[in-house]
């Protein structure tokens, strides 16, 4: 089982989790949580390397990705 599959099996939409900001991009920030990256799209972004608490907004099992919002 891949890291993404393990993550998706343990978590559901609405869960609050902590992670580290690994990259800031023009449309948001990628946050690493348990070895996988999710996209945080917010107006005020934390700095790269920051630890953040976020809520899982959506899990897309087909595309193996998830989106985040601030908790």
C-alpha cells in the first residue's frame, strides 16, 4: 500500500491534522502530512517550513490528491 493510500485510509474529509509547509506556489501552498502533500489554498499563507494545523477539505481518491483549508 502506498503512502497516499495509507493516508486516505486513516483520514476523512473534515479531519484536522498538522503538517509542514514545503512549497509556496502562486495559487497556495503544499503541506506535507504523513509523507504526502496536500494543497492549501488561502489568502494569507504561512511561510515555507512553518508547521500548520489544517482541515482536510476534500479527498480525491481517483487522482490521489487532497485539498486543505485552515482549521
